[in-house]
C-alpha cells in the first residue's frame, strides 16, 4: 500500500474558534494563556484527524495565529525593529506586525499584505532592511509544535517556509538584497534542523511555492546558492531527510537544478502543474520519494478515482511504486473542514464533496487501492449529478461574436454620453455601498429568519435609500448610488438569486488573518430566475433627477469567489453567469437606469502565475465574459466597472479591452504609479482612481484630495477623470463617511474651478 502525506491542515477551527478567540483576546476578554489553549486544541484536532485517517506523513508548524510567512519572519528574528521596540510580549509583538499597533507603547502600521500566489489567502510581506540581522528565535514555534505533537505519539514533519520563497516575497528597504541574507538564514535554518533532530524529527519540509513562478537566471542562482549551502550544512550536522515541497503549478524552469541537489523527497503538484508529469517522465532520481499531489487541495469536489488511477499509472512509469507518496496538490488550508457540518445540504449533494477531512479519506483509499471504495466512486461519477439546463445550453450555443462587441465604438459613445449626462468636469461618485449600520443588518437578518414581512423589509430599505439619496444630493455628488442595503455580500447576493448555485453553512476558508470567506458553490448550469436588483435601482432613481447607478457584480468576480464546477470549463461557467448578468443589465436599462456599474473586484485574482498562461488560460475568456454582459446596451447607457486594486500595469490593455465606459479602482494606497501606465497605454476608458482609502476610518482633508487629483490631472486627460473613493463604504461609520465625501466634493469643485480658469488662460 502506498504511503500518504499532508503538508498543511485548516487551522481556523470547524466553527472558526480561532477567529472568535483572537477577537476576544484583542478586546481583553481572555488572556494569552486562554488564547494559547484554544490554539493548542485546534492543532490537536488536526493532528488527531490525520492520525485517525492513517496519514503517514503529518505536518507540524502549519498552524498560525495569523500567517505562516509572518511566522517565518518572526522565527528568523527579522521583524522590523519598529515592532520589537514597542517592548511588548512576543505574541503581542507578532500581532503588532499583523494588525498594526496604536496604544501606550507607540503607533505603528501593520506590515503590508499580499495575495498568496493564486489563492484567496493573504500573507504579510516580510521586510528586510540593512539593519536586519537574521537569527533563529529561541524556543521557536516549529520546535514547540513538534514537541507538542510528540505528546500524541506523532512524529510530525515540521513544515517551514522555504528560504527561497521567503527571500523572494520579502521587500528590501535598503541596499542589501536577497543574497546578503542567505548566510544568516542558512545558519538559522540549519540550527533549527539540529534542534528538531535532537527532539526526534526525521524529516523536515521546505515549502517552496515560489519555484512554480517564471524563474529567471538570477533567481535560479539565488535558489541554488541557498540550497547548496543549506543542504550541505544540514547533511554535515544531521541525518534529517529533506522534502522540497512545491505547489500551485510545476517547476519546469529549474527542475534539473532541483534534481541536482539530491533532496530526499520532492513534492510536485499534478493538478495545477501542467508539466509535472512530463518533467518526471524526463527523469526522476531513484532514491527520492515523490510526494505526488494528485488530489485537488483547493476545490471541494470528490476526486474521480478512475482518473486518479490513470494519473498514478502514468507516474509509475517514471517512479518506483514504493517511492510514491500520495498527497493533496497543496496544503489543505485552502479548504473548509468537513462536509459533516452541512446539515442543510442533502446527503446526495454532500456525497459529491470532499472538504479537508474527507480528502484525508480519499488519500487513504487511493493509496490502498480499495476495491469497494473504487466501485462506490465509479458509481458516484456515473450518476447524472445535475441536469443541463436546456435554455442555458441554447443561449450558449447561439452566442456569436456580436454578443461580445459593443457598438458603436468607444470614442463615439463617449461623445454621445457626454451630451446625454452633461456632467461637470471631475464628476463625483461613490463605488456603491453606503455604511452598513446595525439596523441595516438587523433588517436583513430579521427578514431572512421570517420575523418580518416582505413589505416591512422593503419599506425599511426604501427608507434607507431615501436617506442615502437625500444625503448624496445634499453633498452634491453627481452620479448617485442606492447604497446596497439589501446586500450582505457582492457574490452571495447574486448567487442566491440564480439557479445553479448552492450555499453551505460552514464551509469557511481563511482569507487573511483569521478572517474567512464562505464561497458559494457552482453546482449546475447558472441562470437568472427573475430580476435581482431592478426594484431597488428603480426605486432609488425615482427619488432623484440625478442619475443613479445600477449596481451589479461581474461574471468573472462571481466565478472567482465561488467554488467552480470541475465537470465543465471555467470559460463556460463564466459565460453562463455572464448571460444571467446580461439579462439584469438589459432589464435595468429597460427600466430607465442610465448608468450601470458592473464590479469586477476580483478579476486579477485568478490571473495565472505564469505569464505564458495569462491569455490562453484566463484573459481570453475572462475579458470576453465581461464584454458579453454589456455588449447589447444602447450607446447612451454608460457602463462602469470597479476593481479593488490597481496592480494592473501589466494587463492594462486587456482592462481597456473590457470596453467599459468608466473604470474606478483602488489607487490611494498605491503610489499612483498606475497613472504613468494609463498614460503610456493611451488608456481610452474614463478613469476614477480612488482618491482616498476607505479601509481606514481616517477622514481625508480637502488638500489631500486636491493633491491626489492634481497628480492625476498631470497624467490623465482632464475630461476622462472621475472623482471617487477607493471602494465601497460598507464598512465605514456614517459620520466619517459624510465628512470624507463632503471633502471629496469640495476638492472636485476646486479642481473644476481651477481647470476652467486654466482653460481660459490658455
Ligand atoms: N459595489 C461594491 C460596494 O461598493 C463594490 C465592493 C468591492 O469592490 N469589493 O460595496
Ligand atoms: Zn472595491
């Protein structure tokens, strides 16, 4: 029977215990000891589950209070001194770097946070400066957790963030570069290896996802430099076996180099790693274990055993059977705990899913070649899980290129719309949501629980819309919104009104820190049942003469924030959702809504890790899916889109190609570099780079905003500029929102006056 391995397990708790305990700790309701006790229980839970399932290689150090990369920075003693100087306890220092700290000991911002490769998990960016001295922390977390697992009789594999990935992700604030930190980092890790071996460890894992990116020559030599030194030290001092674990893709750019280093185990991803199979077919060392990631560690569907078996038999052509260890394609962190908590789903539905705990069972069944399990699995996949929706199928089949091309061309539309709306220069607007105060949430909750009637629910929201419109008129904003009081979440709101979607009760997945998301599941063909937003938008528009934007979420974002189907392509799913949203767009237009915003907050999220895949695997269907949604509207109807980031320098043409009329995006936290890119690309779409950060309660001053607008005016043609916040105002308080927006409008008016003067002077 083949062996099985796991390299990371969910850690938030089946009922998000870690989140709630951490929040209590920050409020001072529990102390550090109590928080540590909760954490310990969660670790034990994960280990016991893996032990009971009979997993052969079980990791430790995969737990984290916030993030494993931050843990690594802490482990290597490389937290920036501004956090250490606060003089707090180690755990509080750690949290200061994670959340920022404002209190008696000082005032420091958090480390920046970034998306972890192509997942929705976020890591904290390590910061290395010329004064950073890397050295191993005392009584470190990997040591403590390894010892803890020994109490269960488990000899775990401590999982460490690989030094290449760590140095690759770090930001460098001084002259020193990655190379300058190698020696100290290697010393720290080899010391750690010694300590772990002394406790009885036999293996350690170096997790190196950065190896699946495009790797250039310089990076290749950085990798070799690190591992030649690290391996020779560890080999000289210990008998530890070393697993180099890679995931989220394949390591084609330095596979030969990896082989040349002589690891005891190599972890390859056979799900997202398109070339993994051909790499091992080329060569795989005789005495090395292959940790074969053949079970999808990111999606919740059951594995098709027949397919897995044929994959395994391909693998066996290059690797001896006894050297194959069956594993998930990546850490199980990116999955919810277990389907057993989903009481609202029928058993039939649930049999199609495998969350983290069920994946353990899949690994074992695959390793055992269990006949009964195979027969069962075969039956499962032979059943018709869901019927195709004939209307959706016909609609898809009748799509032609015209469905993706809006007419007339942008330049003509822009002129028509300037006339149609007659907006001033620097038109002001917001991104959609207004503060979701307690009463707003209570109203939704009461309605959902059946405590109030539909009329009561609607009339409360209408009152909120009235207030929201009145406020925006008073502030003198130009393009208004209805406030989105009916929505809890920009994907769930639409998913729950479309056929084909199903929702879980507890399938939480960690996004950042202890925050989780609960992505809906695309179960069958997606279609709209009836209008989803029209009543709210039409009501809001009836309260004012100014244009009110209809607010929708775009197909790519809806799909990216869902668990997708595996039986049809992402492209087809995006088109199905696109068709449903298109119906909504056309209904809004038919009902007198003249501006429609289609948010694509998450468009960049699933951009493939390798540049060579950007178009063929993603952009070639994602951009058309957006165009499909708005291609049929009239020239006068203005289409906006919004994105929650501004790192799109490298896909700027594709963004322009979405052919929206206006795009708003987050810019205030980035250094406005995007403006140069817009300028160089001759960006045609009108733009509203966010002028202030809505993620903080700070109220931006008028001069701050005019300052930002001045910079924008230098780079973007005046008549293409919009003025708006960074993102929706849902999480903000009412008072700060009013003050911020009032300053925003005032700043726009100042710029307007100046520009008119400027025009005349010329
Ligand atoms: N329209 C949404 C809002 O304002 C957009 C949210 C987002 O971009 N994440 O809330
Ligand atoms: Zn946003």
